[in-house]
């Protein structure tokens, strides 16, 4: 679906240029430039088209059945799980729990985390920025894509928000040049034109939005318009396209969670999209078949995952409310209202709870303490001296979502009896043969306590 350009690599200055006849052969490489997308329509096989149609209907059905309240209750989990999965695809492996605490460290205490957690937070920001753009009335522009990249890289990176002005490539060696690369993108002078074409393609009438999203994503990855962060920005743009077209019921649809579990196939499908042929050759459509089919499969997986998560969160809310009633928490009180806010803000302090509930800090402190006594909240640290309270059940769900799992084995989120009071934060709490509660330390999700009880 593109053409190759012979280029000369100057290893001394780490730059490239168009090759000339006198250049040494061992300093030449081939840069790949995809054909523009505007004015071209793919012709997919019937089986692929049927897969796309089935996945599209599944997405639209889910969007039609999703209420605004249900979306708000799962948005925090989904946006962050999607961003962490996207980071994991790039071999950045942040801990889900540490990311949640790092976010509290930054948003509540104003302290900047370090390492992979900060990278994950910037990826969350990029995903959310893309979703916000999708909800606006204006079509996306290259400047918007650059802002998504700036959100990802941070203002401290000199390349943030800048289209590359040098040759780039993909290689397994950190210092390998284009002569040893597995893929070399188009020459830098072609990037602006190809990016303008891409955003026009994204803004065109969406007769098959899922297939168009897959093709646009592959095109973006082949253009490789930035010095770094192309994969994560490209997957944030997928969220833009799905939300803009109505295939996502609001917020992130966890496509990356599916792609993460099929990482090898994902990379193979992107590589297959690179075909050297005339613009309207049938081989161009065939080159896109693998990535379009993979997106259809991933969308089905993402819908099931999102639906299960929605049911799980609603069951957790019912369980917390039942436990609160059992401890005589009055409906309408600050503690009761805080329960409804936890899916949207699962890490709190008394101060942040006071702002969210519009109550005094002393009233918020009592509300947080009541939920901690019940076991809904657990005291943790966020940074060196900062203490926060986190919702352990939601952190469990977050950890499950962030795990790499095959599509046929969706994350299992165990639902507990909503009528039973939860165990304390540090005890197993399982019912023993004598009818009492097990006092051994509470096991991790999927593990057993010292007495052999699975986590209830």
C-alpha cells in the first residue's frame, strides 16, 4: 500500500538524506511511505466484512444499553486500564495499584511521581484528551494529535508535540540505526502531508467506522510521525475514533486490553499492512485484512469485558450499601453518599472527600472513618508522608483488568454476597466450621489464606 525510498545514512551525524549514485551501498536503506488514504476505499473479504459487521452491532448494542450513570461508575477503571494496557504493549509495565496511588500523590498532594507510574499517568492523560476531543463539535486536526502527544510525553520532553524532522525506525537494538531496522518509516519531509491526509480520512463519513479505525491506526503507525510514543498515541486515537463514531458508549472501550493479550498477532498485523504496490491494487486491501480482522475480534472482547465490569461495579455498590446498612449508616448521610462516589474516585483523603461531597472536613473525616471501619476503605500511603484511603475492591478489579489474559479467558472479577458484611481490611473473614470468621491475614486475589480459605 505504499512505496519505498532509497536513503543514505550518515552514521557520524546520525542523519539521512535521499541517496545519490555515488553513495556507498552499505550506507543505503529503504524507507517506506504509505499511500494517502483519502479517495481510497478498501475491498475486504466477505468473512472479514461479516466479522466487522458483527462487532459493530455488538458495540452499538452495548452503547444503546449503557446508561450515563453506569458509564460514570466505570469510566475511572476503564480509562486507566486501557492506558495501562497500551503502556504494557510497549513493554512499559506499571503496577495498577501503584498507578492509582501515584495519581492520588499527584492530584491530591501535588507531588510528581517518578518512573513507570508517571509514564502511565501521562498515558491516561493522553487517552482522556483524545476522548475529550471526540466529544467536541470540531473535527480532529494535526494540531490536536500533537497535543495528545504532548500530554503523553510531558512538557519536559523537547520532542513533545512535535512532528519528527529526522528519520526514525523500529529496531530491537537501542542504538541500532536504519541499516539494521525491522521497519523504517517515511522520510521526515513526507510526514506533514501524510498526517494531513490521515486526519481528513478520520473526519470523513464513517460508513464502516470499526474498519476505518483499524486502517487509520495502521496508517498512523506506518507514518510514525513522532520521535517516540507513536504506539500509545495511535491507540489513543483509536479511542477517539470509536467514541466519535458512537461505537463506544462513552469513555474508553478496552481495545488495548484485548490487543495486549494478542500482542504478537497485533504486531504481525501491523507489519502485514506494509505492502509495496500501486494505490488501487487489490494487494493494498489484502494487506489491511489482518489488522481489520484483529480489531473486529478485539472489539467483541472489549464489549464483553466492559459489560462484565459494569455489572461487577454495580454489584459492589450494592454490597457496600448493604454492609453500610448493617452498620447503621443512614442513607443520605455523608458516608452513604461517599459510597456512590467511590467508583469515580476510589482513592480519597478527608480533604478530597469534603470537596467531592461539599461538606466540612470534619464531616468528611467521619464519613471516611465509617467506611474504613466497615472495610470498604483501607488506609494506604501515597508518597513519602501522605496517607490516603483506597477502595480495596476497586483496586482488586483494577489489578485484574491490568493483567495480560487471552481473549477466551476474560478477567474473572469475583462477586461477593451483597447481603454479607465484608471482612476487615486485614483479616480473611471466611466463615469457619464453628460459624466464626477466619482471623488469618486476608489473602491476595486468587490466593488462599493460611487456613486454606480462598479470598471471599
